[in-house]
C-alpha cells in the first residue's frame, strides 16, 4: 500500500506508480535554506524536498531543529524529508551512534518533517529500532538509508540489505551505490526488481550514482523505485540531474510504458 504525504503518493513496487522527484536543499545557513525552500514551493518539479541539515555551518541539535521548522514554514504543501548525513555515509557530520541518536531525536521532537532519513548499519541493525520508534511516535515516515560511495555490491548483497531494512521496520528502504561499469548500474536495477518482488509492501528508493548510474534515476521506477533525486541548485550526491529535466523524462517514460 502506498504512503501518501500531503497528496504525494510513494508507491510500493507492486503498485508501479511513477517515481517522484525529490529535490535536495543543500545550504550552509538557515536563511539560504529558507529562501531555497520558498523557491521550491513554486517549482512543480519538486514533488518532495529533502533538507540536508548536515550541510549547515551551525550543526547543534538546536540550530538544526530551528532550521527544520523554518523550512517547514516555507514549504506548507510539499512533503519534507529531513536528513542528517554522517561522514561514514558520505555526509558532513562526524557523529558517533550516541550523537546521531541525539540529533535524530531532537529533530523528531519538532514534528517539522514528514519523513526522517535514518542511516542503517547492516552490522548493527538494532540501532535503528528506537530511532524508528521515535519518528513513528512523532507521526513521521522513516526512510532507512544506506550508501556505498566506493562500489556496487553483488546483487544478492543489495537484496539482503534492502530486506534487512524492511525487517527492521523501515517505512521506505533506500539504497545508493557507486558503479564502475554499466553492468554495475544494471545490477542495481536487478536488485531493485528482486527486492520489489520480495517486499511488495515496502516502497523502495534506489539509485546508482555518478554519470554511469544516471540512467537508473530515469528508469528506476520501471523496476520498483518509488522516488529519485534531482537538483534545482546544489546537488547533494554525484550524478543528480536537473530536476525539471528529470521530471520531464519520467513523464515521457510513463507515457511510453
């Protein structure tokens, strides 16, 4: 069953809904983040918005919570995903498990986001359980995420990782990997399709990063991916295409299929 947030549906693989476009805000100050949010509120390509709080110069839990609430006020009708990306997962903050939990819990307490990104460590899946519960208690959807900026794991490993996220309570399971060949990008799509068959009730967000993986951002929906990322300014990960061009390509693909 799809998850609907402010009128935007994130479909499960079984539903085959068109992949939605998520546009990141990657700003160093609250003022810039709010101005960017106000512009995205008028941008039809931005079906959802991600606020990358680890990009801020001021990264105390209080500062990040204040920024989240300010951006929420500027985006009253758009689903908002709050993300704190750690160094270990390609982000900007050096946080241990306890520090990450403190920040995550503080953001949940604001009620400012519709979705919370929750970094998933396959070696320690239990760490996600209390944080997922905090998000649920605050009425937020959890997007369990894992990023491999070095390589593309084998298909079986990617499938196992997405399955572990679902088993740990993910509302949405997200996986991003780095390709070194076109076959790596195809492997990500194969893993997505297999996960979709195995997890028909869990929306998936998957992508192969960089230029070699760009095609997966366009065609991933045909393999079970419910959303993808496009930029309307500063990209938050390698290979993010222009959001307007991505939205047009997704619409064209939908018409073809």
